[in-house]
C-alpha cells in the first residue's frame, strides 16, 4: 500500500490526504501551472508593450511593469466565464469519477505540452498563441483519456465555439485595423500620427497619452481573457486532485441552494398547471429539481462520489433550465421566466467559480512574467511584421482594435489569442498605409506557420504525454 501524507495542511488548500507519489505530482502540477502563466506573461503580454516601446511612448523599464500591473488587475476583476469555458471543454465529471492518478496524468499532459510549445516558439521569437496551445493540449489530453477510459470525451460543441473564436478574431483584427487606419489616413489626416520615430524621437504628449492608453487597455483585457485560462487550469488541478474540497463552491450555503430549488419547484408547479399538455422539457426540469433537492444533503458528506453526483445534477438542471427558457411552446409569465433564469445562474455559481486566492496566484504569476523575457516577441512585433518601423497611428490602431476584440470576447466568455489579434491588427494597419508590399513576408510566413502548426502540435504533444504518464505515474 502506498504511504500517505496524513492530512498535510497547505496554505489556502487546507488538509490533503494523498499517496506520497500523488502528492508530489500534485505539487509539481501547482508549480507547473504557475510556470505556464509566468511564460504566458512574457510570451503573450509582450504583445501589449511592443507598440508603446517601439513608438517610444514609454521606455521598456516603465512599459513592462505598467503592463504587468494592468494584467494583474485584468485577471483580478475579469470574472471566471472564460476559465469555466476552458473546463467545459474537457470530460471533467468523468475524470472526477476515477482515481486521482488519472487526473494527475491528464493535468501533467496539458501543462507539459503547453509549456514546451510556448517556450519553443518564444525562444525562436515567433509570436504564437498560448490560447491555441492550451486549447490543443486540452483536446489532446481528453482524447488520450477517452481512449483509455471512454466517457463523454471532448465537448465538441464547446470546442467548435472556442475554435471559431480563435479563428475569426484575427480576421476581425486585420479588417478592423485596416478600416480604422484608412479612416485616420484619409479623414483625420493628422500628420503627427503618421510620424515614424527615429533615434531618440518621442511622440508629442497627446499622442503619447493615446499610445499609453491603448497599451493599458490591451494589458487589462489580456489579463481578463488569457489570465482566466490560468485560473481554469488551476481549478482543473484542484478538482482533479482534491475534488471533495473544490468540485463545489463551499461558500454557498445549503440554505441558499434550498431557497433556489424551492422557488424552482413552486415555479414548475405553476407551469405544469398553466400548460394543459406539458412539454417534455417541463417534466424533465420538474423531476431534476426534485432529485437535486433530495440529494442536497449528500454534498456535505465529504464522499467524492456524492459530491460528483450532486455536481452533475446541478449542471444537468442548469442546462435543462436554459433549454426550457428558450422553448416557445411553454406558456410562462415573463416574471416566472426571469425567476428561472436567475435561479439557473445562482445554481451554476456552485460549479462555475474560483476562490480569490486562485485568481490572485494567477494574477501575480502573469504580472511577474510580463516583466521578464519580453524582448524577443517585442522585436518581432515592432520591427519585423512590416518593412519599416511602426508609426504612431499603426501602433495605436492595432492596440485599440486588439483591446476591443479581447474585451468583447471576455464578455461572452470566449478565449481569443492576443498574439494573433494584435499581429493581424498591425498587418492590417500597415496594409492600409502602403499596401501589401509594406509587409515582411518572411515574418508573416513564420507567424502563419506557427498559427497552423500550434493546434495539431499541441494536440499530439498532450496525447503523447498522457500515454507516457499513464504508463509510469
């Protein structure tokens, strides 16, 4: 029998009782996810400071800490919608039902594949998307898990949603930046905006403030989007290794859950009465409400099986409520519909959450990572996408479009690639300035190859790592 570390107490996590070997893997995973977000900081966040440095609006010594601070705030205030979207991509409930060692293999495969690919592209100075990398790694590890254990596998509906977001956002960035640049060039016609800084040139104060503002916005929204991916990864580790503590938000009281379920039960009774021929959706929701209410006490037992079952019931009920709210054949007052939607959101807070210390850990890691290793990517963004140095208008345009795209995506809970949105925005601004001959074909080819290769490469790496860890962990 393996030795256990009986009730070892860790900061924020509390007491854990795992086999020695699994506990060590758990600690490695915690360090690795911090490392992933640290790498994300100097890999992706470098994009946010590239334009402000190369237009000489701020010196690197000021720009990098400034960007890091706003990334920190972005993670801290950005919510968890993107983080939960990441978790919904993988067969998390199936993973919880198996031994902790299986969860360890899954998490290690995702982290190793993501970090290795990110470090490799950073070393070569190629702007590559951490979002694409993580997306592919989660799919690869899920495929490995499904091969060995079956289950629901990859959530392809969620995968398609995330994939479309990652594909369309750079195209939007290119088009929007080109249009905005065309507007500035042909309508605003402010000559100072199109100056290319040389030597020790510094932009005028109004332009400098504009560039600093756009850098700040990109940094903040990068934190609110990319930072959430780290939050999702850390929650994946905690749920995989310590499901009894983290599969459900323990800060939500049983009384509050019971109140929501009782309201729903009363609402369903009214709905059944007002629909003489009740839709199957109504009957399904009514049955799920009753079952979830009856099983409420089971979540407090500490049994992983009971917690897993209750978590699954909450998710199934929330999904059924969403379906019912959209069913036009169901007769329901607007007030009752609003109660149903509100109750569904309240119930999902049980499963879609992250403790404040998780958000703080990722925020600090991302902020510190921004301050180290940024120069390789900045050089590519600032000097090599076009055949000439960035002018003020190009830098501001690309960053403004990137900030808007990332901010909107975060609002819808969708991950996007800061790297690809900003790179395509710079390319669009340069095309609007002097046509396609203004682009550096070699750099664009490298970025395009990285964009095309990242997904399959990270899928394969994670799949291979899962198989290897499955054999030896």
